[in-house]
C-alpha cells in the first residue's frame, strides 16, 4: 500500500517542525533540542506499542478465525456477520 502525498500533507507536524523541513528526508536542518529528542523517542515507543498490539491481535485472528471475517475472543470462535 502506498500513501499518497496528499495523505502525508494532512498529518499534523510536531510544533518544532515546519512543512518543508528536510528532517523527513533524513537530514535535519538544525540540531534537535533535548526536549524534541525525548518527544521523538516517546513517539517511537508508542509506535512500537501499537505495532505489538496489532500483531498480537492479528496472530490471534490467524490462529482462531482465518479465513472467516470475525474472531469471537471469549469463545475463540469464528464467523461471518
């Protein structure tokens, strides 16, 4: 899946970044402050938590429900609506 440039442009930037900053290309135009680094690290941790939660849920779906549409977590059942 490819995300369009229009979709990226609708994502709000952190207050310390401005549209056009080259940080998105891996080259910071100015050094980040310690607060900005800490905030960036927090977002990275949050992203990893979301990824882990998604993978846990998806593996449960694969194990108990695939190829049906729904996983019924209490009974480990499956079904289509």
